[in-house]
C-alpha cells in the first residue's frame, strides 16, 4: 500500500484539490481515499490502479459534498501550480501560466458534472469508460457531458478573444 500511495498520491491529490477548491479538504479527502482503499483492498479485482483509486476518491468527494450541503467556489489553483519546463523563456512561462489560469477559471465555471468529465478525461488521461465508471454514469452520457463542456469552453475562449479585439 505504501508503494501505491507514493506512486498515485500526486494524481489523487490534484484531482481532489481541483474538485474541492480547498487545500485542507483535499488533504483530508486524500487521506480518506487511501484509508478506504486500504480497507477495501480485497474488492480490488485487478483493474487498473489509477482509475480504481480515482473512483474511491470520487466516492469520498461525493460523501463529503453530501455532508457539506453548501457550495464553495472553485479556485484555479490547480492550473496556477503547473510549472513549465525550464527550457522556455521567462516570458513564455509567464504567458503559459496566465493561459492556464484563465483555462482554470473557465473550467471552474462549468457545471459540476461537466467539470468532472473534463478533469477525468483531459487532465487525468483516463479512457471514456474509466471516467464514466468513476462518475457512475453511462458511456454515452459521459461523452455528451464532455462534448458540452468542450463546447462551453470553446464559447468562453471565443468571447475572450472578441473582448481582446
């Protein structure tokens, strides 16, 4: 279990941090995720480890939201913490961070189910089926959510480009 924690802690924490928008809640949910994974290790049936852990994290998040019963705005901290490779100039790094911050705000403005679809598929690199399983929805509905999210992001980007002109 220690090896699993070392290998997947960053991905699970990043996913939870983006879902909660709160560093402390993400830390708590990270611990809850690996605690549940340890308790239910016997239910692991040989599937891929990362999607299984993200599903455990998703379930912990859903339980957290049920208990919370109030909403908090999402911060774009996930995108601000991404660092560009050192081979880029300081100007290009700054522009990239700014773009990612804007993207983070755009993704944060999406409805929760669309936001999760984008996060699981585009940022965590899961397959359609793995992401749909984590969200506990059908494959066709997942594809619709992802399509609508991308369409919404495209509209937001186009509005931003029009505002710059």
